C-alpha cells in the first residue's frame, strides 16, 4: 500500500501571508502618510491647532453661499476702502439673515450701521458692502477681523484681514499660493516676492508662516536673511508640508519682512483652504489613520490566518490507498478523506 498526503494548506497559507504583508505595506504607507516633496525652510514651531468651532461641524448644510470666502484689504493710514460679499440663498425656503460688521471696530466709519437684517427668497442673491477705514486706526500692522452672518441655527464668520501699511513704504511683499484648495498633509507651494522701492541696498529678514484666519500661527518657519539691491527683487520659493491633522478651514500664507533691528517693514499674504477628503474611506484614513500600527493589525491577522489554516487542513487532506486483487492481479486506487 502506498499512501500520499497532499498538503495544500501550507501553500495556501504562504500565499495568503504574502498577499497580506504586501497589502499591509501599502496600507501602512497610506495611514502614516509618506513624506513627499522638500521643505525649503524648516518648521520650527508648530502651534497647537485651534479648537473646532461649533458651526464648523454641525452635520448640517449651511444654507447660504458666500463669495468670496475671505476679504483682504491693504490701506495706508487715513485711507478708506470698500469690498463686497455676495450672499445667495441655496435652499427652497425664505431665509432671514443677520449681517453684522461690529467686529470691524475702529475700522468701521462712525456713520456706518454695523448690523442689518434682510430676507432672501429661494435662489435669491444680494451684494453687501464691507467698508473699512484706517482714519481712526493708524498703527502699522495686520488686523484680523470678521463679518458675522447668522441664519437659522448657523453662524458663519467671514474673515476680514486688514493690512495697514506705511505711507512711505520702502519694501513691497507679494505672496502667491499655487493651489487654493489642499488636503491636510499635502504640500503648500507658493512664492514670496519682495521688491525694494528705495535707491539703496537693503538687508533684512523674511519670516514665512501659515496662520489661521484669526492670525494665530499654525506653522512657523525659520527666518531667512534677504539682500536687495536698489529697486531690486528677491523671490523666495515656498514648499511647506501641511500638518496631517490640519482641520478644514481657510488659512493664510504670510511673509513678513523686518530690518536687521527687528523693525517691521512690510508683509504680504495669500489665502488657501484645507478641504475634506472626498469619500467616506478617505475621511476615515484622515481621521483614524494615525491610530493604526503594525502590531495592532497583526494582532487581528494572526488568529484569523491560523483559523483559515485549520479549516483548509481539514478540508483538503486526503489519503490515496492502492489495493491489489489477488485473483486477477489488478490494482485499484482509492481515495478517502482523513478525519
């Protein structure tokens, strides 16, 4: 009698382990977020992420469309400027809206009514003025304000950034963001263009940072020394890795130039938005990916693979038995399952 055992289970297990390890490597790469690109300036002070406001994640859809999502003003002491917000009703019912400019404070002229109410029918749009004035506020610098728009149970704060610049400014700074919508953890790419407006050489420092719409630092980069010839220009390329847990919101890429004594000279900024990933699975990876690790995944996989091995072994083990008829001298091969 010749007996052969076909051991299929170990081969199947080896295949499963190979696929599992390969899949895990891909999975781990997704959840840890492999660093891509280069950071031109090293991140030195990542600030705490501000708490999420109640209005940001209510689980409901905001019934108004507001454009643009942010207003940026640049004016000299004594100047006044006006920009507009377009507000559209996105739902099929009448909405009562509160439009509040009170946060502008001293930048709001005394004769301007700070709070008004209006109604919008389904699909209706309205254009509202946002006037700012630097007559009362003359201090050079950046001011972070907002226009508050309330409707039903929602409150939306539209950021208003006001840059008060010197009348005799010697340096001009322009910041340009390449992509206006980015995912958390992706690379923010742009340029800071610094122009001299004086007929002599200038040496100073440039400080690049990512701020939220309230002016709080989210990422601060090392200051870099800059040299400008008379009426010269310097361009600083910017490539910043955003935080992996950076919440969806409007942010500012800011470049500020000081002289060697630390005196403020000029600044520029551009806005961008961190958006939610598309699809539930992407949201899951963004929110939960960092919580996974190899040991936790293997703790789940190993018992599962052992169970598969046991089931396959019972299913596929067979015994081949060879019998011989002593009368006819013919051989017969039988197969039976081994329990």
